């Protein structure tokens, strides 16, 4: 039996408290994932109901408190609130729509029953409370875990929870920068002003910093002279949240010295509350699952501080884009619309290309040293050969046991095969050990990395960019990785348990669950040009996700791709346009009371002016058809590929460990000598990739909101 929000007769109270408290909680109560104005759930009409509104899941509440909404009680009706059968001091404050909200505190760890009474009617909600230090859904936490609270001006903290007292400070905007403000009641003369909701106030920002889920979180919002309240929102808040996610990808074991950034003048000036945390930076924590858990917990705190948002927008690039795409897919309801920039679809897909580039760079430095620059580039698929070099330099060390360990992790604590075999391993895959398990033979997290059967340079051979001898030499010498991430002559063979976990838990993003119902503006900073630093953020990845959306859902109408050159003026214009467009999109969805699925509402409410487009060098935003080409955008923004696509993977690039088939010599369009054929058979003893079939180890995606 499942206890849901419902109406009971008051005499049943004793039975509810003593018996029904043992039933399962409502799996997805709360309304953060639903669009619409706060309090749009019945007001003072209809049946009495109570629901949690500070978390999309009543069974994943944390910190001992929860914001609840009561509906179905007239403004003059007497309503009584109880927790676990006892009266509380919580004040239920009337809202504009006739509902009432109140912050319930003092929840005990585990299950709690929140009940409301109106005369002889009663409604109840089961709430499961968890420790603020976590974990709630991501599984056992990494230990040791090094604290970095002092980097944020917080008090020193101790392992393993790294807790520190919350600190509220103030900043004011002067010119083009923020400055510290000791007393917000004494605003300096050089402070800018900002107008939100028709009210003009000094551009003063309240910045809250604290610890949740072992991460340091930050929340920023315009300060109107009063402390924020969840039942009486500030006049300078636009009732919306932007949640930011930071880039990179690394193995964790530390708190991190930066969040995704909350002091964004454009967002704050529009009245958004901006939130993030250090475990929402993928370079501090390469697990989108831990990121989802942390974002859920931090957002709950934001709602319990400021009030119920109309909607929440995700924001961030690179690893920040991975988090948005993955969280929207596997933990829907935390963010309502996403604006990923310089995007990748997920960690596993990206890591395959990262691994390929390190192997290719070593080949080019050895047997392939005589190849021309164009031949090397053709095998990588990128428009510029420097993209593969950038992968190797920037992220190749994430494949290794300790080369990417941050300085906060002492050298003596790190893994060494002889002196410290049980030490910390910093490879990015270590963050997924709760999903993939650990190989008992090696002690390392099981790996989905695989290049068995992969024919490097296949399309380059077919196009004539390289010849048969170069193709054979490349594929017999490419090599792979050992468990510690060292390059070895043998190719990498995936652990099929890790492959299955990758598909089941969204580490390989199939775009078949929450993403189908998520508005997406993929903001593509175009880095496929020579001279752009770290230009591994290549544009084909936006279209990889588009093809996955089409494959899973029949279309990608909920995704818009907007490209711009890495020029400050264009970047500022593109960011502002994307944020406003997402705001318009989500607002339209929230006002749509017509029938239809959530996915249908997302598509039909997309603003007419929001289309695939690009910013031209002269500052004009023009529409485009990326697939058709032949227009002004396609002349500026050419789309390349990457080593896996050159090796034959389709644009979906969703094969982790390819199925295998015998070599067919007619596939190549070139003639191989007898000796070359023998060498090819030796290079591919199990056969070559068959991309018409599912991956070895494939498993269907699990339902969203998995726990470990």
C-alpha cells in the first residue's frame, strides 16, 4: 500500500500515525519539476492536500526541514499542521493563489508523517529525511575526502564530512566588477543600480556560502534590505533559479576550491537567484550522479530560503554541459530547462575520444612521424590537428592512476603499485565505482573503455587521405591502456559489467528518458578554428546529442543549436539571448493548460523566434538549417568529426564496445597485398566493428532516479 497525498476523516489520525507511517513514501511528490507559478495547485478550492515543494522527491529530503504547501482550505478556514502526530510551531502563510506554505523543521532522521487538518478532513504526506552530509542516492562516499572550505573564506573543516558554519557576505556591483561590502545598509556611492519587477534598488548581492553533501555551496541573489523568506519572497527575486555547473572531469577525493560560479551580473540583474556547489564542478567530481544528488540538496536549501521557484534553468559548459544533459536525462525535475555550452553528451563517450587522441599522438610521434599534417588530421576527423593534441595535453592524464591528482591530495596518499597499492587513484572512472564496481584482480574501477575492432582511419583510407600501408600500420600499432592508464601494445578491452552500467545508469546518455521532455538550447562556442586554446570542444558533439534525441524519440524538436565565435562581444550577446529565450520558453510551457504530454508541450511552446542559428562575425543572429547547409552559417561554422566517427561510428556515437564481424575486403575500396591482409587479420583477431548492431554488453536504460 502506498500512502499518497489524500483526504482522510479525522478519526483515522491514530491509525495513520501508528500504522500507515510504515508505508512507502510518495515517489515523486513536490512540484519543482512542474512549470507554473508558485502555488498553482488548487489554492483554497478542492480537496485538502499537503505536499512537499522544496524537493522533487519527498523521500529524498535532507537537513531536517522541508517546505510544504497546503491547498484546499479557504482563506478563513482553520488549518492545523502536525508532524508525526504532534503540533508544530510552523506558520502556514497564505499565498496569492489561496494556498498556504510553511517551513516544517525538526524532522527526525528517516520517515516522518506530515498531516494537516481542516475540520473533519485530513491530508498527509510521508517525508523521508536524510543527513545534510549525504549520501542520499549516489552510494558510499569516497574516503579519504580532503576539505577545502578555507578557499571560500569558511572555517577549517575536518574529514570526512568537511562541514563548516554557513557564512553570509555581501558584494556590490561597481562598473564591471563586484566588490566586497561589509555593511549592506551602507551602500557606496559608486554602486550600480538594478531594476527587478519594477523596483530599482542598489546592485547589492547577498552571497551565502556553506556546506551540503560534503560540497561547498554558494547562493547569490539581489539584496533588497531584508533577509530572504520562503513564505514571503523578496521583491527583487524574479521567482526563478539559475543553477550553474562547472567543467572538467577528474577522479575526486576532495571538496574542490571553486563552484560553478554564482556572481553573474547578467543573471543577478534580471532577478535570478544563482546557485552552485563545488561538487557541481566536474573537475572536482566526475560523477554526474553525485552532481545530481548535490544539486538536488542545494536546490532544496535554496527553496527553503527564498521560496518556490517558477522554474530552474541549468547553465554551464564542457563538463558543466555533461552534467546538465545527464541530470536532465536521469534525474529529471532538478532542472527544468538546460543551456549547455561547448557541450559533450556524457563522460563515457567523451572519454573514448580522449583515449583515442592520446594513442594517436603517440603513434604520430613514432611510426607515424613521417605522415603529413593533413594525413594526421584526416585520421582524427577534426578540422584542426591541434584538437587531438589538446585532448592529450589537457585530459589524457585523466586516464591514469595518479597523474591528475590535485595538489590537495598528498603524494604519500596516492596509489603506487609497490609502496602503496591501496592508495588513492585519481582516474576519472574512480567516480563511477558505485555503478560499475571494482575489478578484484587490479583494484581499479571496472572500465568501459574499448577499442577492440575499431578501424582507426577507415574513412581517411576510403577518401584516399592515407594509403593501405599507412592504414594497416596504424591499426596494428595503435595499442591501448592497462588498468593504471599506461599505454601498452595491446588494445583496450572493456569490462562488460562497466558497459552494462554505462547504458543502464546514463553514463552513456541515450536521450531516451528525461531529455525527451526538456527544453534544450545547446550554445556552441565554436572552437574548431586554429589558435583557440584547448580546442577539443569541437562542434560535432552538439549534433551527436541531436542524433541521439532523434534515435530515441523520433525527433529533436526540443533542442536548438546556436553557434557563435569565441569573441567576447558575441559571447555576451549569445549568452544573454539564450537565457532570455529559455526564460520565454519555460514561461510559455508553464502557462499551457491544454491537453497533451509534457514532451508535446515543450515543442509546441518553443518561441517562434528560437531556431537553429548562428552569430555572424558582424554581430547578426541569423537562422540556419545545420543539416542542409549552403547558407551564411555553414560558410563560417564548418562541422568536423572525431576519431571514432572516422573509424566508422555513426553520428549517434552511442556504441561503447562494438559488436564484431569478420573482415570484408570489399568494404575498403582499396587493394591490400597478401602480406597486408595477414597483418590486418593479426591486428583484428576477433574481427572488426559492426556498427549495425548494439554494443557488446548493451543493456536497456533503467528508469530515472536510480539509487546506489
